[in-house]
């Protein structure tokens, strides 16, 4: 697969985004094995922008690994600085599973009830809030209000 070609401005943006990243793939003494390629491919699918650390001292070998990874993984080579290689590939779109029958689940909320007398400890209550309810600042449960519809939208229907 051919590698992705980027403009210098795009490459600069990706370099800036990769600055704070830690290496997620390490290439050891065995070099560029199938397992390393598989792991780099999985990391590119998960993150899109990755750093690869190569523990080899041979710069020519690191440059060859950089080009090989970019070609075989269909990625754009962003930067090769020292023993770090930065690769980018657009992340694939993920499909979200939409369940029509899904309802909001009840959730348990801890509420502190302070005593009217000053020296006593606050009482901790656990309240169950259902999907159509809300918790007020006073610690009471009320039914959620429907969103008001504007006059313009009411007239459109």
C-alpha cells in the first residue's frame, strides 16, 4: 500500500500534536518483525497518531524501518528524530450501535444532609434517581421538566 502524502503545513500540525505523546510501539533488537508491524497497525487504528521508539543505533536502519512502516501500514511519515519515529493515519469511522429500546438506567446518588444543630455530623443518604427524575441542590428528587419549545418552532409544526 502506498504511504499517505501530506503538505508541510499538515505535517507541522501533526508534529505539534505528537509532541506530548509517549511511544506506544517499541522496536527491539530483532528489528521490524511481523509482531511489531501488527502492533503498530493496531495502535494506528486506535490512536491515529503514534510514536515508535527504535532501540537500534544504526540511523540508516532506522530510516529504512520508518519508510517500511509508512509503506506497509499505509501511513504518513511525520517525523524521524533520534530514535523516535512519528506516524499518522486517519482513523477509520466507528459505527455506533443504536438500541431503540434503551431506557435511562436508575442511578444511585449519595447526598449529605446537614443537621440544623451545628455540632452534629451530616447524615449520608443514598437516593435512587430514575431516568425521568432530577436531583435538586437541596437533595430532593423532582420529576425532570420538559424542554420548552420556542414559539417559532411551535408554529412551524
